[in-house]
C-alpha cells in the first residue's frame, strides 16, 4: 500500500535551511553518488530543496497548450509516466494558483534520483519549466549555541529585529572601532579582530606596565577599595570592551557562543579605559586615529573604521576638544555611536552623549521600556536593547567575556546591562547599513536609523529619541528593499540672527505637495551657531501653532553650536503648511544665528 505523502515527508533540518539562506554561492558541489549519464547535466541546485538536501517535491509548469496545463487528471498521468521512466514513484499533489503542478517524489530519493526525474521533465517539449519546491524560512537563524538567549536580537516585543537584516547584509567590508578597555582574547571573536592600538598614555591607568603602544590587549581594570577615590568599593575587571565587541561582531554560525549583529564586520580595538577610567585626551586621539586622522607618534591606521562605538562617558557637557575630534571623524565619513549614560538623568549633562554629530543611544529593557538606569532627553537619538539584570539576570545582554577577577583567565559569556550594551547594537546596525550601501554618509545613516525606528513598546519618560531601532526595516531601506531612507526634505538656508538674551526669533519653511499628516518620526535638522548653546531654547512650531520642544536651556551645557537632528512625533499635525523653527537666547553675553534648518518627511 502507498504511504501517504504527509506521513512519509522528511523534515529538512533548520540548519540546512539556514545554510541555504546564508550561503553566498549560487552553485553547490556535485553529489558524491554516481548519477546516470542522462542526468549529469542537471545542476545540483535544480535537485535540492536546500544545499545538501534532495528535493522532495517538484513544481512543474506546462506550456499553455498542453493538456497537463488544464487537466489535473492529465498531470497525474504524466507524473506517473515520468516516474516509471525514471524508476521512481511520483504523485501529482495539487494545482498551484499559477497553474503549475506540484509533484511529490516519494521517499528516500538521492540527488541523483531527483536529477533523473528532472531530466525526464526537461526532455518533454510540453514542459515550460521544472524546479525543486525549495524550503524557505523567513529569517536566517544562526547555529550559535547561546543564540536563543539573545532576546535583544530577535524577540518580537522589544528585540532589534536583527535576523531580518541578515538576509540583506552581514557587515562585510566594514571595520568598527571599539574605543573602550581593549580586547581580551576570545575564540568567539578572534576571527573578526584586526589591529588596533593602546592609546592610554598614563602607565597607572594603563595597568600594563607602559604607555601607548600597538598592543590593545586588556590586562584588566580591577581596582582596590578607595583606589580611584575615597569611598569607592573594590571592583573586579570588567572586560567591558570585549563584551561590547561581541555584541557588534562575534563570530556567527560557528556552532558556539553568541551571534554578532554585524558578524561579517571587523573590530579594531582601541584602548582608552583602564584603572579608574580614561582621559579625554586619549579618547580624542583614538577618535582621530580610528577615522583615518593623524596622531603624532602613532603609526598610520591601516584599518580605518567607518563606524566608531564609544560605550563610555562622564559628567559635563561635550567639550570643545571632544566635539572637534568627532566633527573631524564625521567629515572623514565615519559614523560615531555613543552611549547616553547610566545615571537616569538628562543626557544633555553628560559627554560624549551630548555631543553633536553623534548617534546617542538610550537603553531599553526586554519589555520595551526605557531601562531604569538609562539617561534620556532631547539629545538622545534612538533607543536600543540595553537590558536589565536587577531582577532577572537573563534579561540582560549576553556577550563575550572573561572569567578573570583581575588579570585574564578563561573565556566565557555573561549578561551585562547598560547603555554601554545599547550603543553597540546601533553601531552594529550602522555597520550592516554601510555594508549594504557603501555610499551612505554618517548623516544618512543617522537619518535612516531614526526614520525607520518603531515606537517603543513600553514607556520612556524624558525622551528616547525616535524610538526603538529596527535593524530589518532600516537595512532594507538603505539597500533599496523597502522602508524609508529619509523621504522628501524641505529646507531653509536663510540666516536669522539670534539676539542676546532677547525675544524668540523664527525661521519659516513652507511645506506643500504632501498628503495627510506629518510622520511619527519627523526629522528636524538644525544648524545653529552659538557660543554657549546652553542658553538656547529651541522649538518646532507646526502650521496650526502647536509647539514641540526640541531643546531646553541648560546652565551646564557650555559647548558651542547646535548641529544635530531631532525626531518629532508630529503625526497629529497636517504635513502641508508653514512650519517654523523658534529659537530664543535666555541668558546674557553670548550670541548666535540660525544658519539653516530642514524638515525630512
């Protein structure tokens, strides 16, 4: 008695399906078994449901005049006849919506057996095409053993939807500079590491017996009680830079450990943090060198980074020195991603979170709320998973680490929480984008990340920028696969002077030709010169007079200029009409002007 197709169907493994989606080659090695001579010309790809897995069904398209194109009975008889010629037991299953016939091949067929059947159909002049019924999966799933614990990559509620981006790009061709504690050897990262540099000039901070050198190895950053300042408890080594690097580019599909977001990218570790932290001067040099600039006494960088990740920070507004280095890096074409900070405070009072020309990243938890520790505010551009380990350890971010309490010991994996963990999610996304479209500028990368973000599933008091980063939508957008790279832009280039400690001034933009309301992530790009930007209050005014606060005054924000892009939920406002940028200087002694501003729908 014939076994029903459903009961004898062999399930093709997930691993095989994943391999099919991840393999770049279009042909596969010919099977080892010997096929009959007449099937030798049938390519392996026409006999497989996935690389290495013989097809179990064929889709047969008949020419329109053929009886089999119209009659199921004729298609069934043809399948039986073809099977008899090939020595197999074929079964017509059903007619597809396209008119093609689905033919079951029986059980336990080899690729050579399938090739025999395919050859029979190909030899029939009434057959327009015959192709394997290939197994598809919507997303490539890595085989890394700890991948199922990486909720931050794939969970529907508050994950960053990374697997959907892997079908487009993996980060190949992009170097990411991780400006951090350096790198401790880890087998799940080694394949993706390239040369970096140790920029720590103070030997005590460096904790490795010397100053700057070409070895960015992390010796550990443990401290004794009161070593950094009075009242500080003792701490074990963090191996922070290695954890960050693993989130960005841990080796993937290597049957071990975790998956990296941009696992085709390379990591250049730049060491600036050691015992008790690190100095701005070293960080400025690292930013400069990472992006291809020249640093006295340091050899030229042969691994120039297109993305910089800085999961570090301190109190105070962005300094002119740090801002200058960032501006130069961005002008060289390098995207700079920074952590918003972990003080549950306004990120405008922290650096480099408050710098211009960076992507400042807040942290979200597993439910999509702003993590309890994350900084917030108008300088934040985007949120990404940073986790929370205070109640459930596994709600943190799992990545590569080391077990050494002081110096390096055995490699391991562990959960951390922080905006330090959120930032590398966005740095990894930027690497995917640059891999998908090498022509993207830092401004375009930032705009696309914001434009294609989705609303936070939970809450964010204080402001988390454009929402939760969405890797799949963003990468598809910049690769031309869908989404939005930023939409239509309306701009004003008419300069408007800002009176010192005076009344508010306005610069108008008239929007026309749009339909419906403005988007939920309307991009407002501003270029304002001012010698003490903390004096400024900046608002976007909609055509109906509704005001959106972009920036509040801050007595501690002493840096120059406001050159950044804000994201505004203006979905309740009509798109067409006259929009205004309203700016007021609220304190004496400093002046400025609106150079230009723009709206991107």
